[in-house]
C-alpha cells in the first residue's frame, strides 16, 4: 500500500512567497512565510484541514487555503519597503528581463546600446537614489559636446570628439527615466529619481519629407541598382517594389521587409490587402489594411519575377531565403538610387521621409483612420511628428476665411 504525501502549495512572487501545507497527512494546514523585519520564518495555523474523513483532498478547502495564502502575499507586498541602496545594475537586469525581452529585434538592439551607455557612465554599483539634477545636466553637457561617446566612455582628445544633437541625448535620458519607472513599479525603488527633470528638445528638428517629384525620379532609377544573386551574378534589387510599398502604404521599412507571401491577400477589398503582423510592428498590433492599385500591380509583377507562396519571405537575402534583407541594405540601395538620380540626400532620414510624405498627403482625412492605416498607435504622434504643413494646404487655409459675426 502506497503512503500518501502531505499536501502543500506555494503562491506569490519572489520576496512575498507564502506556503500552505500539512505537517502530517490529514492534519491541520499551516501557513509559512518569510518576515523581512524579523529576518526569520513565521508560521500560523489556518485551523482547518483540507482532507475529508476518507483522507481525500477536498477542492473547496484547498482553494480556501490558497486564497488565504494569496491574501497574505498581497499584505507582504504592501508592507515591503524598497531598498534605498538599489543599484543601477539591479535596475538594468530587471529592465532587460521585463521590458527588453518583449521588444522587437531592432528596438532591443537600440535599447541594449543605451543600457550599456549608462552602465559605463555610472557603473553597475551606482546607487540610483543618489542620481540628481547635476548628474542629469552633466550627462547632457558631456554628450552634446562629444566629451562622452555613444558607449558612455570619456573621449580624451578634443579632435576625436563628435558632438551630437539634443534628440540623441533625449533618447538616452528617456531610457534611463523609463528604467527608473519600471524599477518603481517592481518596488526596487521607492521613487523615480529623474522625475521632473527636463528633457532636451530640438527647436527645429530635422524631419524631412519626400515630394512626388523626388519619389518619381528615384523610381525611374531604382531598377538600375543591382545586388549579387545566388550564383554571384549581378541582378536587380528589390528597390522598385520597396519604393512603391513605402510610398503607398506609409509603413515602416522594417515592417515591409518582414512581409511574407501569406500576408498578401489579393481577394481583400477591390485591390487586395496586406496583413501587418504584430511581431514586426513597432506598436505590436496586427492589422489587415487595403492597398492601392499601384501596390497590387507591383506585387503581382514582383511575384512573377520572384515566385513565392505561404510563409516564404517576400524580400529574402538572395543567398539565404530564411532571412529578410536588412534595413541597412535597403538604405544602401536607396542612397545609390539618390546618387544615380543626382538628388541631394535629405539629412535626417533615408526611408522614413516616405512615411512622413504618406501621412502629410492625407491631411484632411479622418485622423483616426489615417493612424490605423499607417500603423500609429495613437493620433498624437501622427499629428506632432509626421503630418507637416505644406504650401498648398497653407494657401487653402489662408484663403478659406469666412465672415465672422459674434452677435
């Protein structure tokens, strides 16, 4: 006859974990937890049993014991006092686990770079509660002047210093601020030491926009850009199709390069539609959006030249069809087309000016629908950073005044 084991269950997260268990089979249930104040283990009887007279577990009593344990765990979390000596290293490890692990590959790469900068700047043993406005402003001065590089290291020789703009500095400071807020949410810090500190802003940020003339000139030269095919022979790049997709969908180049043939839905609405997957979307939202006639024709033509079905990538690396072409490669192709078209490069963007052009050309339409079609999470960013004033719209505004009567 097999011997029954004592019942036990553990609930709550690390630091506030509570165990409920029998000391002997069929005996009273006890609750056990760690008391941080007394630095010892505490125990209390729940004064009931989880087994019936036949020795079998009763589900209702098991549930009751676990509910009481959860209540105790919540009480311990409320009483938990964050450690004032929490270090940058502890906060960075928490941030990598809770935030960075959920980001897209490109976002993760950027965030890891910023975290490394702060680890080099302050040191992993730096006590975050000691961070002050002097540290905040000191970082701004050193980074803007080039006395500190992108890795957080001091640049000794003045001739090697490369000043950066306020936008790059603000990006680093935003990562630190978000890191501190996550640490507060997880009770690693009591308060955010960066709260109330002002972020640097560009008075006139560079946000270039393509016009149709520039787009058409690039499209004329796009098929002249070549890459090496599977047998090392030179073949045309994917640039013509990428340009049409970027111009007519307004989507980020990273999302376009990640498209698969199963994402092309030719029977969706009159011209078909494209599925934009959440795992390749910056705001992590999946959507199916109708496309223009130009996009439909470009994809049908492209598919005859580069056959593919199902989960096959639309724009794979020629020598490795398991990987999509990188953003760096697509940017190089576009820069080459600019040189062939004898166009001056727009400072402040390569592919993104096409996204701004898409948004700007749709001013006057429903902002909610424009944000949904272009992949913006909310309309604030769309209005602030993407839709630009243009001479045609300004002239329309100036000439559209009406007689005003207040009484």
